[in-house]
């Protein structure tokens, strides 16, 4: 019987070295730098090419699908096991204690953007395959390790890949937590749009409001600029608000202009309750004043009241619950306003079976009917579930139990992973129930012990699934 963890520990230095190669690449999507050759910017493409180069150096067969995705191949057989990871990362944001693209190990933790989401787990899966090959294991199924470059945004990479490549018969994505994620909620975003409108009488003018980096991140920072008189009183009220809310904030006053900045806490958009949404908090403070544009008033009322601290979406009537998949969750990811251009709010919903985008949109429209705002939704993704008695789920849970001694159990998450792309696809690690989850946050890290344990689990799992 193979001691999987011992095999991984023997290769610890090589595993970390390969991971650091990828972590040093700032693979954030940058639309402003997009070209035909690099459609989501140079960073994700550079990370993909480095991964393919690494696999080729190790003697694997690889294939790249334009600038979008890559594949590492091994094994023989009729069935195809897919392992889907990604090398793009969310924006850095603020609050880092180290350089996010100069990986460093502190207290046995690897600090870098992408360490836990998803370069670390993807390299763990890659090394698992590498170890199996070095042990002389013959695979009775084909294996495709598929690497994407746009998971944190629009999944265009997988659209392109599966338009040009075979769909796996079954598989997993190393992009979540153990024991297993065999259920994923639906995912749809709603955009609230506010036209700038005419100016009228009012005590203040909202010149601008800006917060958020991506729909799937809780905004850590929010800024607003207001113009008017009696700014000192507003300044003092803001300081009291910040203190009561136990947040960090600052102001700058120049003449008739007051700039306010509020700092919350970033988190993954699928778990908005784990963050502190600077956008809704700042709007909650500003909504109490009278503005000279109805659009500004409506923007702040919806953002600071209807959407503030309501992670289940009850105030806008979209709340829903399923006995297996749990409750709908809502994250306000981006909020911007300009006195000349109007404003927009992007709210992202992770919903269970029992509701759908049409129902969500209709509920929102009913509950904001008193405001001058238009609401639209994107196409979104439907809920996904692989039954607990499916052989894939049963095998992966058995491997987890074998290596950890802990009881395995099925789970549903609000986050979306590539696992849902496969009819029999799940998410599997690499975080453990006792891991600290820092995905999409400042000072993101992956514990070295978790990296090693996950690699060992992946090795046994791939071995078992290809018998």
C-alpha cells in the first residue's frame, strides 16, 4: 500500500518550487491591456504558458487552446477523467503585508495572490499526476488536467475549450474545500442602473461614489465625494459612524468638497457575510442627507438600505431556501456613481433549486418600484448537483476519510467552480474544514501542510478513479 503523504513529502521542495514559478506571475485580468493574442490581458496568458512550459519540461504531452486554456494529458482508456483548475487570480486590492506576487513562506504558510485560489490547488493536482507517473502507475482511463485563464470573470476560457475539445466523462475541480462539493448554487448578477437626471434643490451634491473590483468580491474600499455647505458637521457625523461600526475611515475637506473613504473587509462573493462591505456601509451613512439629484438619492437608498446587511436578499424579495442546497445569498460587488453619468450597482446572487433568474428579477423590480432605476440580469449559471450515491462522489469521500480519519459528507456552496461544467463534476479541496479561508482577501495564503495533504489526497483519488 502506497503511503501517499510520504511520497508527497519527499517531493516537497520541488512542489513548492513549481508553485512559486506560477505565483510570481501577476495573472489578473486586465481588459485595458487585452489584445487578440491575450484577450483578458497578458498576465493570465503568461501564467498559462508557464504552466504548459513546466509540464513540457517534465515530459508530459500538452496542448494549448489558443490564449484561453491548456491541457496536460496522460493515460489510456475509453473513459476520460477531467481535472479542471485555473491560473487567473482576482485583483490584489489593499491591505497586504507582503508583495502579493513575490511568494513567501511565513509561519509555514505560503503568502501570495493565487496561493489558495487556485494556483496552489491546481499545482497540487498536477504534482499528484506526476507522482503517480513516477511510481510507475498505469492509468486505465485517460486523464486531462485542464487549465483555464478566466475563471474569476466570465469563464470564456472554458467556453472556448469545450467548443474545441472533448467533455470529460467525470471529474473534479481542485478549487474549493474538502470533503467534497457536489452541489453548487445557481449564479446570476443583477445590475441596477440610475440615469444622472436633472439637478434640483438639495443640501448636498454627490459628485462621485466608487467601490468594488469584481462582482464576486466583497468590496474592501469605498470612496465618495460630496459637495455643499456645513461639511464639518457631516465630517464629525462620519467619524462617529465609523467608530460605532468599528471600521476604519478617513476624510479630506477642501473648500466646499468633502472626500470620504471607508475600509471594510474583502471576502469571496459567495460568502458575503464573512466580509464587511465598504460600499453598503458608506451608502448607509450618506443616505441620511438630502441631495440635489434624485438619482443620487435613489442610488444611496437602494445601496445603503435595500442591499445593506441583507445577505439573504429579503428586503428585495429574492430570498429562497432549499432543504439540501440551503439559502440564497447576495453580494454587492461593485457600486459606482457620477453626477454626470449616473450610477450602477452590481449585485450577485447564488441561488438554490426552487428559484431562477426570472423570479429574482421580477422580485427586485417589485421591491424597487418606488425608485427611478432599471434592473437587468445576465444569463447566469443554473444550480448543479451530483447525487451523493454517485460512484464519483462515493470514491472521493472514501479517499478523504482514508487519509484524514474524518467522516466525509456532501456539501453545497454558493461559489461556482469548473466542476459544474461536467455533468458528473464536483469540486474537491484543496482547503480542509479546519483551514483558514483567505480566498479573494488581502494576505491570501495556503498552509504548506494543507498543500501537502491535498496533493496526497489527489494522488490517491486519481489512482482510485482510473482503476
